[in-house]
């Protein structure tokens, strides 16, 4: 009875973590928190496509930041607003995902967005993000909101100036990204960024993202298959999340081989942590996890092993993963050097959603005493 109870408690904890889309960060760690507020009205298909195309590039940019030599915890939240299919009583706003380091779940939610309608209330969605998200309280925490859309900034009953001032009280910087013709409706967007101590960008949200293919992309992609084999799903949730891991790989690959390589590189970083379902990441965080496992929830290859056999298997997979991540990381450095060289020759094109976020993140980080690798 005791064994059954322990297993039930463990699975409940895992289920709660997965459903919430977040794993608790170390409260003592410095945090980089980014809330992305996307207009999903009917004219914003291009914006959503840019977000999908730039997700892993944004993640990789965030992982280059260090504070006093340490990697901060990275959490990303996602809101949609302006979609007529959302509830009018919620001002056509939906929290798609709270601040979380569950990157696969974030990718899955992002690829599930659709456009329709609508009524775009910028002040209201900023206020919801400020009030509802679990923002850090550390002096060195970097907290940013990015709101992207194309309608006038002052729609709705919530005054965007008051909402942004509430953000500043929590040391949250508000950045605005106006989509479309710079001649129309940008005044409020510019003022919002100025009040929020952030940056203003004007982008062509319908522009196709330019990807630079490199001689290293295919080798990085090949390593990914081996890397996925080091993940050991625990229980039904683990099996579902392992399937989702491969699903997000496929989403990235459908966009481009370059985007796929960006995702694989993200999977070598500390931020890509799956301790809610993967036994290797669980073991890294708690060496006593072996004593708490329910054999019935283990994958078939571990069912007949004793505790030492299970631990040896997990350690072997951990060793394999570390080796693969190091090899991918070496290729990633060469890949980035190649991309940097091509951009010098050809130029990097205009701003898009990803470039806007990356540029402003780096600029703010440097002013706050962060180092960039």
C-alpha cells in the first residue's frame, strides 16, 4: 500500500507539472523572463509564422547570456490577443502558456495558434501579463514583455500607459513591435516602448524569414536522432512527452533545415530540461530518484532490472547525452561562425520578430551587467 501511494504521489506531481507547463525554477537563481504577446487576429498569419520560425533562434540567443559567470534560469510565457474566437469577457485575450522553461510544450502551443477576427486591446493584454504571470523579484532578474500587432495601440478600456506603468513598478521592460506599414498607427506603439523603457520595432510581418544553410546542418541533424535515444520516458506522461519531443523536431524541420539545426542546438543547453518526464534529467536533479520509482511506470527495457541495473542504465544514457551534446556544441560554434561570415557578405536583411527580440534582449542584458558568450 505504501509503495502504491508513493507512486501515485509521484505521478500526480509529474502530471501537475506537465499540465501547468512549467517546472519550478531555483528561486535563488537569476532569471531571464520573457512574455510574448501575439496579435492573432485574421491579418496576423505572417506574424505567427515568424514566431514559429524564430523560436529556437530566440532560445539560443537567451542561452548566450551569463550573470556573474552563471547561466540564468530562462522562462518564456505566451499570450494571444485580438482573436474573435476568444471570450469577449476576457477582452479576446488568452494566456496560452505561463512563464515556463518547458520548451517543447511552448513549441507545441505556438504551433497550435490560429488567427481569426478581431479586436486588439493592447493595454488589456499588457495588464494581464503584468498581473497574472509569476514575475521574479531578484534585483538581477531580467523581465521583458514583447507585444506585437498592427492595430492602433489605444484600443479597449484599459489605458496602455497605466498598464505599462504597472509593469515598470515590477521592473518589467515593455517592448513594442508594430507589424506592417510604418505610416499607419505607429505613434502609440512608439510611445508604449518609450514609456516602458523598452525598444520599438517596425517589421514586415509577412516577410519570409531568411535562413542561412550551412555545411554543418546535416551533421547536427544526424546527431539529433542519437540524442533523442538518450531520453527515457517515465510513465504514460513520459511516453506522451517523448512523442511530443519528436513532434517538435518535425515542426522545426518542416520550416527549414536551418531551423531544425537551431532546435537541435537548443537541446544541448541547460535550459532544455525535461526532468518532469525524463529519467536522465530526473536523476541529475535527485540522485535518490531510483528509490522512488514505480517499476510499472518504467519503459520495457528497465522492467526486469534491479535498482543498480536501472541506475547503471540511466548513467550510461547520461554519458551518451553529454558526449553528443559536446559534439553538437562544437558544430554549432562552426555553424554560427559560418552564418556570421555570410551575413557580413550579404547583409542580414530587415527586422523580423526574432531579430527584434534578440537585439533588444542583448542590449538590455549588457546594461544590466550580463555577459554575452
